C-alpha cells in the first residue's frame, strides 16, 4: 500500500519538497560551518593569547635550527625583537661553551626523545648571557621543534653564591693557615678541660706533634712563663657563664721560638646546668708579625718624632673640622726656632699661627688654604710672618690634605724658613738687572744664542749696527743678522749652506757648544750685503763663552767689527815697501857684525888653548860674549825702531804708482824684519840662560792649541807649504807648564824641521802624557845631522857641516836645551846624514825649579 501510494504522488510536489529539504540542509550545513569556524577562531585566539604571554620564552624552529616564531618573552628576558631573531639559527645566540651540548640535545629530540629539563646560556642583546631551562619536543611530520624556556639566571647566581660560601666555610674549617679553630669540652662541671675538636693547622702553628694536639695540658705547658698566670686566670673563668675570652699571649714554639697568639672564644653552658660552661668554642690567631709590626711602628714613631724635632723646618698636622674649627693636632718642637713661641702654645691655640702672618699676605694664605680644602689638592703658600721679637721672616709651607670619616680635613706638611733664599733671589734679580744693563749698553755687538744657534737676545748696539728691529732677528740665526750672502742665497738659511761649513763665526760658536770652552778674539771674515745692496766683506773679532739661562746652555757671542782697522793695517803694509833699501843696508851690516863675532870667538878659542888658566879665561870670554850679544841685540833694535818710525812717516806720504815694485819691497822688508826679530829673540834667550835669568813660570796651558798656533806662525814666517801631521795622545789638553818656554821649544823644533827638509817630505809631531810628564816627539825626513856632530850642534852658533847652504844662526838647539833644562826635563836627539832627524823631549809637569 505504501508503494502504491508513493507511486501515486505528484512528481512536482515531490520536487518542491525535495528542493525545500535541500535548502534546509544547506542552511543547516552553513550554520554548522559557521559554528565550527567560530569555535576554531575562538580556540586560535585563546592559543595565540597564551603564546604571546611573556611569562616564558616560546620557540618554534625548523629542523636545521632556523627560528620561525618567538613570543614576547624573548624581548623581556633577552631584549630581542622578532625581526632581530626570526630566520636566524638559534645556535648563534647560545654561549660558545654550551653549543656542543645544545646540538646533542637537538639530536636526541630528532630521535623521538622529549626534553624536560635542559640548561644552557643565551646571549642577550646587551652582550651578557642568561641561564635558560628548556622543555621541548620535535614533530617529525612537520620537521619542527616546539620549545618552552624559563629564565633561571637569578637561581643560578644564588646557587653559585651559596656554593662559594660553602667552599669558603669548608676552607676556613678544614684548611686554616694562620689560625686554629678549636672546641673544648667539660664532661662535668669542674672537670678538667679536654680538646674535643681542633683544625689541622694547630700542628704547624703550635709546633706540636700529632699525638700532642688533643692534649690541652700540653698546650698550657708551652705558654710563656710570664703569660701563664694570666692565661690560667682567664681559663678558670670559663666555668661560669657568660664567658668570652679575648687575650694575647706568648707561646713557646719548638722551631720558631717565641710566637704571639691571640685567642678569642665563647662558652656554651650545660643544658641541665645553665650556669655552668660545657663547651668552649674558639679561634686562635698567630699575630707574631702584627705584634712585631706594632713594635716597629712605635720605634719608627720615636725616630720620626726625633727627626721632625731635629730636622730643619717645622713638621705639622693642621685640621679644620666639619664646623670650621682649626687646630694643630701635631707640630714639632723646633717651631720655637722660627716663630719664637713654644710648641704647647700653638697646640693650645691654632690662631696664634694665623695671627703671626703679615696682614698683606693673609689673603693669599687663606685663598690657598680654601682651594686645598675644597679640591683636596696639595696646599702650597709662601708668606711672611712676624715673630714675637718683631723679626719678619719668609715661610714656605707645603702640605697634603686628607678627608676624615667625620668630615674633617687633615693636612700633613712642612714649613721652611726661606728668608735667606728670598734675599738671595732678590740679590739675583738685582744682579740680572745689572747684567742686562751692561749687556744692552755694551759698545760692541752682543747676542745670546740657544743650543740650535738661534738668537735669543740682542743688545742695543747690535740693533743699531744692523738697523733692524728686535722682532726681525729674535729666533733667527747670525747670518740673517748681518745679511750674509751664503744665508740669503741658501733656501735652508744660515748654517745649512756649503759656504757655512767654512764660516769661522759658525765654527767658533759650534766649538764652544760642543766642548764648552770659551773662544777669545777669533778673526772671521763674512761676505754680506750692505744697506745699499752692494756686496762687501766684513771682518769681525769673535769671542764666545757658555752661559746658562733657565737651566739651559746658551752661547754669549761678542762681535767687534774691525773692518776699518784691518783696512788701515793693509794700507800700512803697502807703505813698508819704502824701507827696502834701508833694511838691506842694515842687513849687510848685521852680516858683517856676525862674521866679526865668529872671528872673535875663534880668536878667543885659540887664546884659550894657549893660556894655562883656560877655565878662567873661558868664563871671562863667555861673560864678554854675553855682554857683546846683549849690546849687539840692542843695536839691532835701534834700526828696527827706525824702520817702524819710517813706516809711520810713509803713511802720510803720497802713493807710488809702481804697485808690483812696492809689493816686492814689502815682502823683502817683512822677511828681513821677521828674520832679525827671530834672531834677536834667540840671542836674548841664550843670553838670559847664560846669566841664570831664564824665568820658569808654569801656568795652565792648552798644549795642543799652542802647538797648532806655532805651526801656523812658522809656516807663515818661512813661507812654507810643508805637510805637518800632529798626533795628540794627551789625557787633558790643559797642562801646568811654562807657556813661554814651551813656545820657544815648539818654535825652534818646527823651524828646524821646515828649514832642513823638503816641502814634499812629511813632518810628524806626537804629543803624549805619560804619568806626570809631557812627552814631545818630532821627526823630519830632511838632511839630518852627521852622527859625530850631534853633540857639537847643541852649542851656540854651531851648525852641521851639511847645512851650510841653509839659512840659520846655529842657536835653535841651544835654546831648546836651555828651555828643557828650565823644566828639569830630558832631551834626546837621533839623526843620520841624509835620513832625517828625530827629537824626543820629556818635560815633568807640576814641577818648578
């Protein structure tokens, strides 16, 4: 029936019904979807809310460790934002020492294990590290790590501190070094004490054997006899509470001797008898070093007190408390020496010192004190005080401040009487003012150079002479001062050009700077520009000396322009040509006289051989010869005086036009005059020696400089270009020796060497100091002296047979031997004809006649 009815239904109605049911099903389905979406959204919101909580650190990472998602807890604990962490490997943030452990833990997770408690350190954004404990799991289907972490840094720090304290406590108990921890026990009230516990250090500190350490009676037996009763009395008090034991005593250590021990202990009563001590817990320190230091400190304090009271100046401690009150906690006794009041007076009243300060200086004193008080920097002041007797003194005070715990400031310092120093400084200032006045108004150019030869000061004469302002020359060199051509043409300035190496002014200054020796009146020529721009040659007389300014070396240079004087001297030489005829005539007369003198000497010698009283006659002839020589020398000086007078007259005569002839005559006159002068000096030297009037006057003499000076003189006088080599082996250049006699020795040695050797031959001179003697050696490669004639040539007017064609008077060797004898020296000559001559002279130093 049902099927028939079904078949009998209206198809359209069925479609409509089915369509309606379908719409209802769609609405129900949409409702279900919407309901499911809302439920899922709510769950997702809850999950997201939980994930974003900052209570923990949440992490999702890929299998390779790349961070995919984090929560705000990362920023709270480590300081990172999401952008600073995402897509970076989490191992980049792990402490280097924890990376391998972290990799191993990640490997376990991939094998299916779950991490419940894993600790490692993560780097914070500020560069520090924090401890994290992790719980995590790996989802293999997703290849993702899910992890949650908690910051346990504070707990770790607390554990470390606790562990450190436990280790310290364990070290204190088990391994004390300079102290003993012990416990005494009384089983019954009044029973003898026995040692219950003691630290291992007791063996070392007390010097006891292992079986003696627990024997308290043994401890007491080693207490120093002078301290035993005191220790025993305190020990007996331990039977009654409250008990605290604090005592220092001496102990007899078997190896170290007497040691000082400091014991501190406290009693613990019986539970059954609270009024009786059961345990005594204590600690014993070895304080030997501390006691010895305190003893040494007391001794040091006594020494300091003695020093401060006996040393010059006043040692003191000055204090300003927090209320501004001033006092002297300490001041040495010698305060009375400076202030004329007693130590106890200023200790009782600090204002006594302030009142002694002169009114004019009190303000500066207070300002210096206030500055030191405020900044706690060194206090320094110089001020005047007025003593009880009215004497005004200068006092220099210096002190170092220290701020005390109660706010007071304490200065420790010293005060010195600098009255004499102030007077000296004032005298020095006056002296400097006087020297500056002399410097500025000296009639010659004077300037002060620093070690770089820069001009530091120039006097008024120098400014007028150069026509320049002070600012134009200060800081520059001397070449800039006189418009030196070498300086102006050289881009590097004075002292750096090729011409500067030969500049006598520069070299004189350099010599003074290097050797520290003054140079006196050195002639120097400088090519420069005059005010009109024309080139000219300036002749200067240079003197230098070392001076000190502001503790630095300077050179004081004096320059005297002698250009005009040199010009006048040159003009004088031109006029000397007119003296040629007169000099030649007088020279011929001198030669005749010399021949007559030799003939007379020969006749005298012949007479001596014929007369029996040869010795008496010889002495008489020598006396006559000496007088004759003196007379002849006097006669030589007369024409020379006439020559000089004639030269003065020629100065006012008209110039001759024949210049070459004039120069020829001048050279001849010069040669003749120099020859006569040299011969006269030789004759007079022999005369003085024979009459016993050869003076010996030793003085400080620069032997090396004197030798070089005479070399130049003799080469110039004899028109020589010989090569003379000097070897200087002197320890010191200046020696105590007669400079005049040494000049005669050098002059005749060098003159003979030049005259008797050819220019191409070498002349070698050696200076040596052996102990207390000066040794002079000179060797030439000239004609030499026949060996059999060596002794004869030492006599006056005797010359070698092979030197007759060489100019000379035969006096040189005699003069040398006389000068050597005046020094009590020795003379040795060795020579062979044609092979040169060697002269060796030894002159004792610091020895008179």
